[in-house]
């Protein structure tokens, strides 16, 4: 029996229970310990990493620059860790988190293989009771859901998935052992970010690869490259000011934010700017002008530029046409960032199947059956995404005051105050929940913000001898309205994306992240505190 287990058997009550040991849970553990709180982190996986633990598919890589997609809270850590590539691979990010966990002795505070099934609030004692799959109950004054925005992976509702006789994988639940694609006939369903990263790697190994595409994606080249020692040294020397600068931007990242409308400049200037950014690579493309997600004409100019590049790259005109996104604005679904995705369709062993034109009817023992044809495959890869924002929370039976369940409270779409708290659920906090910028910017910047805001809040409660904090329903309504209002002025509603829950049948169509900007969001959170936790009931 480990030391931790014996400790918990003696004492199953904590100041704080944290669910999830990804970027959020790890920093929470450190920060709360620093403040002197007793805390345990419960993690379903066998180790740390969250998103980067589960998404081990070939080609998995972050599309935020590695020097920015990393913790800023520790001078030592950012000085001692060296990123090797412009965009870090999944294994490198996991090594980084391992380095952080070792440095801060984090594993000693985490219980692995521990899946949370329920969390109930008892108003009488102002305590949360958190139950895990093994039936064990732990109590804590505060419960923090660090469960991730994209953690509930989703298989599509296609009949017959269980019938398939070959190997079957979801990119978001990839096995720890490498999958051997050599010489095999492989089918990949889904062409979002995960599919677009995995497809070129699988194509290099497979005997034959069928790509089943429902909606063509806008994708820009990553132009990944090794980082020179000079670059890393320079970046490190300026870390404090660069990190501070990033927090003051709308995406929490140092993109090159264009300050003009795309319609304000000549066609030549516009084209040159897009070309410059395309050549340089990354999602920086989408920041070329200040109105690409707002103005339909500006957006169309950017979309047309990408379409023209697809036509140039892909040799077969019919395949190029199928790969070309036409019916929705660029950026309305999260933009994909690739390494040789479109080029992959020039390979002899890769075939694109347009399942919008010829829909998948079933998975059979042999493979994928569309209306017109059966595609026999040895290995089937689902790159079909996640029940984003609410999926992981909905999987837990969370109950607040009056036994109100979070699932019921969010029946018509998630409602939060500042993305971190929910009316009716005292002493419950969410990290980068719905109604916060989360996936629209640098996740690590938003995670650090939320962790620090929540830790400071809990420390304030202790200092003032308070035991209950709860968002007021009115403050929550106003925030929800504000989140909706800022999204209304954008083109985000013009695509069936996971931003609005469109990828999950029956999910309410609500734009979930906060599009008002990381800078504006953090300012608002600071003001709420400065005004004595405006919008909260404290007792
Ligand atoms: P996404 O972006 O949700 O992509 C899922 C893909 O799977 C997308 O192309 C879907 O097509 C496709 N899909 C889903 N269901 C089906 C069915 N039934 N038939 C055919 N195709 C289907 O998930 P990712 O994992 O790629 O990326 C999620 C985020 O994770 C990403 O943005 C990064 O932030 C990390 P559709 O577009 O719905 O027609």
C-alpha cells in the first residue's frame, strides 16, 4: 500500500478535491499546496497529462507555439525546460508535464485510476462528497473540476460499430502501444484537427488508406521546425515581459495581430499578407486582419486564398474539389494546422471518400458501408472529436443545492458565471468552463488565470472565516447574456461546429466559449474581485 493510500484511509476529508490531472489539475495541486490547503487530485488515467495523456495518435501535436503553450508560473521551470520544436509533439508535451510533476513532487498528491462518478453538495455542512468508481467517498469544502474542454471523446452514432472485426481506435483514446499500420488497409473517419494530423502519418505506413470526409476543413500549414538554441535563449531571456504581453491580448498568445480590416486594403496588399502568413505557417494566418471572424467579405477573402492553395497542392482536380471547404466561413470551425495534409492526397495509396455525397450507413464486420459501396478495412480510426465543454462534466452526477443536478441545470445549454462557477452549486469551481475564453485562445494562459483566481478566492474565504461562495443567479444570467451578445456579432454561428454543440445530436445550440477576448475576460475577473466578489453570495 502506498503512503498516499494509507494517509487517505485515515483522513478522507480535504480542503479541496480536484478532478483531473492535466495542465489544470497539476497547477491547482501545486498552487493549493503552496497556500497550505489539503488537496487531493483524482485522475481517471494511469498517469498525468489529461488531453496529452489520452491523445497519443500518430502526428498529435499542439498547434500553439511550444514556447507559449507552457506554464509561466515558475521562473525555474521555464528556465530549465528546453522546447525542441516550434510546435511540440504530444510525447514532448507529456515529457514536459512529467518534468514539472517531478520538480514539484506532484504525483504524491494524485490518485490515478480513479474515475469520479458523483459529486454532491451538502448545504448543512457546506461540504462536497465526491464518489469514485470504486465506491469510495471523499469529502471536501471545495470541489474543482479540472476535467478539460475536449476530454469526452465521441464515437459517432453509426450503427454496427460493435460488429467490426478488425482493430478499432478513437484518436482521443489512443492505446499506449504503437499501432502497426504497415501494409494494412486503414479507414480514418473524420477530418478535423485530429484526423488532419493523423492522416499524413498513417498514410506513410498503411498499405491503403481511405479517408472518410463529411465536411472539408480549412487547414493552414504548420511549418513546424526545430528550434535553434539562440531562439530559445532569446525567448527565455524575455519570458517575463513576453508572458505579460500575451495575457494582454485577445487570444492569450503573441500572434501577429493585424490591425486593419481585410476590406480596407487593396486586393494586392491583402493577397500579399495572406501569402506571407501562409508561408510562415500556423494559425497566425487567421489574425492577418482584424475582422476575419466578423466580416463576411473579409472572411471570404481569406477562405478563397486557402481554397486556391488546395487547388495548387492537390494534383487530381476531382479530389481537390472534394477537399475544398465552401459552405461555411473560415475560422467558424476551429482552424486546422497541418503538416502535409493536402499533399497526402497525391499519394497513390490514399483515397478520399466524400461521405456527404455518399453517406456512411453502417459499420459492418468487414469495414465501412456507405450508401453506394462497402469499403473493407483492417483498421478503423475514428477521428470524430469530442462532446466538448460539457461532456466530461455531464458524465459526473453533480448535484448542488436542493439536489439540483448540473445536467438538469444545463438542459438548455451551459450557464456559468465567469466560466468558473455555477449558480446553485456553491463551492464548486470549473477550470476554463463554458463562458470563458478557453479553446479560443492559449489554453495554458487561461488555465493559469483560472487556477490563480480560484486559489485566491479560496484563500480569501479562509482569511475571512467564510465557508460558502455561490454565484448569484442574476449575475450568472448577465454573464450568459454577455457571452451570447459578444458571439452574436461573429460568424461562428455559420458552421456546424463543436463550439456550438452541433456535433452532438440533441445538444442545445449555444455558443459556449467566450469570444470577448482573454484580455477582456481577465480584466472582468479582476474587477469582480476588486468590487468585493461582485455577483457572488458569500456566507
Ligand atoms: P472535430 O474537430 O470535432 O472533428 C471531428 C471530425 O469527425 C469532423 O471532420 C466531423 O465531420 C467528423 N465526423 C463526426 N461524426 C462523423 C460521422 N458520423 N461521419 C463522418 N464524419 C464524422 O474533432 P477533432 O478531434 O479533430 O478536433 C477537436 C479539437 O481537439 C481540435 O479543434 C483541437 O482543438 C483539439 P463534420 O465536420 O462534423 O461534418
